[in-house]
């Protein structure tokens, strides 16, 4: 599963699942990890739990606070395509991971074929978000 066209309308969102998104993937992101969003956060997460629907994580980074963005949905981990992924989306994602926001982000290939980097700053509290389904298309979830 992959999310595309993630669009967070507000920087006050605490969960990426509050943003609109599509599960219908355009050609640039189909069967390719070269367009997966990647995040670098400032500090290590302070909690650890079993995956729950809507949980996000960072994978394949050099450090635990960076990596490809993955979302847990319908019992499996999927990625977020970086098409249209912007500073508001990055801010929301970093807040969901327990950070106060991001410092900067850039499109780059520093993680192999991965191309989206976000730097996060300061720690905040953990956020639990509601369940969402894989069949939603541009569905907005409110926590």
C-alpha cells in the first residue's frame, strides 16, 4: 500500500492521517521506492509500541530519527509518495512522531533511492490517531 498526494491543510495537525491523501497512485510512484517520502527528525523517539492503524515510523535511515516514512494500515506498513509532500505535511508528520515540528526539508537521494528529507526539531507528546481504511480516496480524517 502507498499513499499519494498527501496534503495537510493546517500546520496544527498532530497526525498525518488528519491530512487528505489518495491511495490511487499516479505513474511516478507506482512500484518504485524512488519517490518515497523520507524524514530526518532531531532527536530519538522516546516511546515504543506495537503498531496500530495510522502509526508512522522512519525506516532505513542511518540514525533512528531519520528515514523513509512508513504508515501502518490494514495490518501492513506502506510508504508515502513525496509528490506534493510539503512543509505543512512535514510539520504534521514530525508532530505525530513526537516532535515540535521540522527544521527544514529537501528532495534528495541520501538514503539510496529515497528522495525526501525532513529535519525535525524539539520533542512533543505521543499522539494516537483513529483507524483508517485502505479504500479511502482523498479522505480527510479528523482526530
